[in-house]
C-alpha cells in the first residue's frame, strides 16, 4: 500500500485518524527539532509542534498537492514560531499547565562541546527571521528559493537575511572558528 | 564588512555540524506531543459540516483557483456547445428529419435568421 505523505493526506482529509497518527509519528521529531531551533525553547517547540499537527488535521480536507507535504508542514511550523515570538505575552502561573521536562535539555547542554554551546547561543541571539533563514538553510538543507517560499518573501530578501545572520554569527563566533 | 572565503567555509562547516548533531530531547518532546494529540478527541476538520462526501461539491464551485484545468475547460466547453444546440433546436422538438427544417411561422425565432426559400 502506498503510504507516501501525499497519500496519507488524502486519507486524513476523509477523517482517517490512523493515517494522521502514522503521519504524525513520521514527522513529529523533525517538527519539534525545527521549532526548537527557531524558538530556542523546548517548551515552545512542543506547543508549536502540537499546533502544527492539529492544523494538518483540520486543513487536510482542503489540502492540495501543489507543493510537497514536507514544504507545507515546514511553512506552518515556521509561521507558528514567528507568530509565537510576536505574540509572546505574560500569563499568570496557573495558565502555564504542565511544564516541559527541562532535565533532558540540561543534560543535553552538559554533553555538548563548548563550541556547540557557543554556536547555539549565537543562533539563539539572532532576530527571528534571520534565525529561521539559518535553520531552514543549514538544518533543512533548503535552497534560497525554497526558504523564500516558506518565509513568504523574495530570494533576494532571504539572501540578505543570510548575509546579515552570518555576519552576526561570525562576529560572535570568531574565537571558536579559529579554534576549529 | 566583507567576509573572507575561508571564514565563510568555516562558518558553514560549523553550522552544518551544529545542526547535524542529534538531540535526545527532540525524541522525548515528540513522544510528549504525540501523547497530547491522542489524549483528547481531534477537532472538527474544515469543510466537513455538510454530511456525506457528495455534499462537498459546493466547495468545488467556491474554488477560485483559476489555473487552467483541462477537465474543467472540457466540461465548460461541452456545456456551451450543448446550450448552443438546444437553443437552436429547441427542447420541445424532436431531432429528426421532420423537424430539422426551420419553421416558417413568423413567431419562430429561427425564421428571423433563416429565410427559407419557397419551393
């Protein structure tokens, strides 16, 4: 049986929850990782991933394979991450719900090399759109045209974002580059 | 500030290594999110308020995607030709030899177009 993403989306559009669970299992890890790299926060990344998959479910009946499912999902995740940054508000502690388990992140950071920590901190310090452009280019391996399509901007704007992002990273990471 | 090509390559390599490193927290985060998705019923899907799949056809009419689609163009052309034929022939006449010749009655629209030459 053909269980490509596009085939599963057709089934999900008909209300097939099993197909939705299969598609979620296939993509959730990369969605969480992408959201974590853009938001810089594990808890936000999980919320974004949940919202993204729920949007996949609710919009499946209208989805048309004009672009690949992966591109469409990436666009949803990036937009949710950028919206989350723009609409960040202070909520009372009771609205926080179950906190994300920070222990794995803390252990993860201890296991990373010093250079990797500096790189992560430098990337986290970038403006959102520059960070999104860097993550989509280096983590997802997308071309400038694909990044422009996802960010809803032009190729030249993406190139500008990348140039500026790399200038800031180079300034912050120069001692680490020389040590490499 | 111009960048040295070596600096670019080093930065590219550093970024590629950084993003290639797997994070165990992502697996655990994905498991938590999957648990949340199965913990409660999924919301209603868009466009499913009409019962039955055959009632979804109105959404096709509301589709403003104007890119050429040959099935759609063919259906439109067929409707146009059919309407033209029915308009000329009339729904109340039989398509046979007896009714093929236009009527000479002055009230008939075809008589305004086709001036039948008397034998």
